């Protein structure tokens, strides 16, 4: 079997952590007897600097010919940061119908959460972030910006179609886990958009009577991430809330650098895109100190999506072996380099 993977390093630490992740992919492919055919694309803010756009004009059509996209992050301090989402991340996610943003949160062996929970098992849940609409549709306008009566708007869009499909995904996912879905919302104040969101999710929940279902407001959910993370299994939430909560999820795992994710098109009519939850971290780029685990975990999520379940498990076990031994990058209090972490994961894969 062979998989065509589009590799997009993006900007900043992407140039270090994506190659680290690719080396792990190569090792696991060799062991599990499948092939990874890679093609690299230089898209991102660096590309924008040189070409005035974040990706080539035919990029979306080109990406459609791949089985998956393996991505770092986009954004550079010297480039207008209102552009990358519109011209790259949100564009790829919507045009390729990647309506699920799957963001698992769990404690790896040997790692201590800053929360100091009773047992490691206390943190093990998934944030399912609606990825194609909501607050991020970029429909709005800035008026009279330089004047005393200046004002600006951003309109959120929630469609029945969009809510239903993310809800079905979440309930089906819960069935494969601990059968619990928490809808994280703010319908007490966003009384149109999120009240509709709640209503449609509640309707869908009736089709899954075997799955425990409850609702929590985003403010309480944020506190609960810290105070009682064990109450969560599958969280379904909106684009903006999911974006914020997944960074908090990264933090309670021990570092933002640990979070992996998939921008998933469950029907597989287009390729899905796999990237760490964090950004391009320009503050630490070019030093071989970035934590590659979120990027490597994203490779596992990608292989799982492609049906290479055993290889995916192997990568996660390799990450666990690495952290359990105390091989840690600076963000986790260690001194290992980006490449040393990847090498240790590869050594585990090759030796088991
Ligand atoms: P960021 O996630 O890049 O960094 C936040 C903090 O976490 C920084 O101190 C950084 O050094 C640290 N960090 C992040 N990843 C790390 C890793 N793997 N290992 C160790 N430390 C890590 O968020 P920030 O600083 O808000 O944004 C930087 C740029 O990234 C901006 O241009 C932003 O727009 C972009 N961005 C892009 C995303 C994407 O492409 N999906 C997502 C989020 C931000
Ligand atoms: Mg984010």
C-alpha cells in the first residue's frame, strides 16, 4: 500500500518539527510495510513574502490529488497576521470540507500535568471543534476605522447542516470512547446562534440514547479543564471556543507543543490535513529546541485516518516511551533537541 502525502512545513518551527515528524512516518511505514510518497509545498507566510499569496493559484486542486496533507503552521511576525487564516488555514479546511477539527488531550506517560491530577488517566478527552463555520467565517467589516465613531463587525454563521454533521461525528466518536458528549456553548448570551447550535445538537443527541449527553457553558468548561478534567470524554464545540479550549488542553497536558490534531473530512471525499494545535512559534524557531511531539502525534492521527491503525498506535507508544524516560524538550523542563526526540521515537519503533 502507498499513500501520497502533501508536506507543508509552513513557517517558523514548521521547518524543524515537520521534518522530524516525516522521519517518524518513514520509520513506521518501513516497519508496517506501506509506502509514504511525499511531495513538499513551500506554502505559508514566507511564500507570501515572495509571491504575494500564501499558496499557488492551483494549490487547492493540487492538494486534492493527495491522500492527506501533513502541515506545520503558518504565520511570521513581519507578515500581516490577519491574512494566514483567510488565505491558508481556513481556506484549506473549508475548501476540502474538513469540517471536523479533532484535538485529543491526554497525559503521556512520565509527564506531570501542571494540574497535578491524582492519576494520569484523569486527563483523557477529545475536543471536537466545528471547523468550517461559526465565528470564523470572516464575514464582517470595519467602518470609519480612523474616526471617533469607528466600529467593526464579524458575523458568525451556524447552519443546521453544519451543526448536524459535527454532532453526528461527535456522538459516533463517543461510542468508540467512554460514551459521553459535552456540548460546550454560550447560549445564555449568544441567544440566537448558540441557542440554535444547542437545539440542533440536542435533536441529534436523541438518535444516540446510549451516549450520555450534557451541556456546559464555555466559562465553566474553561475552569473545569483545570479543576476537574476527568468529567470530559468528547467535547463538541464551536470554531472559536474549540480553538481556545484546545490551547488550554495543550497547557494541561504540560505544553502547547504536545497537542496533535486532524482537520478531518470523515467522508474522505477530500484529503484531510494534520497539524499540531499550536502556531509557528517564531520566538523559538531555528534553534532545534521546539517540541515535535504535537507534530509527531498528528502523524499518528493521520495514519489512523488512513486506516493504518497499528502504525498509528506504534507512534503513540513511541511518544510514550520517549516521555516516560524523561527525554524532554525545554518547554517541558528538559534539554533534549527537536531531532533527539524524533530519533528516540524512531528508535522505539525500530526496536519493537
Ligand atoms: P504559538 O502557538 O506559535 O506559540 C505560543 C507559545 O507557545 C510561544 O511561546 C511558543 O514558543 C510556544 N510553543 C508553541 N509551539 C511550541 C512547540 N512545539 N514547542 C515548544 N514551544 C512551543 O502561538 P502565537 O505565538 O500566538 O502565534 C505565532 C504565529 O503562529 C502567529 O503568526 C499566528 O497567527 C500563527 N498561528 C498559526 C496557526 C496555524 O497555522 N494553524 C495556529 C496558531 C497560530
Ligand atoms: Mg489555535
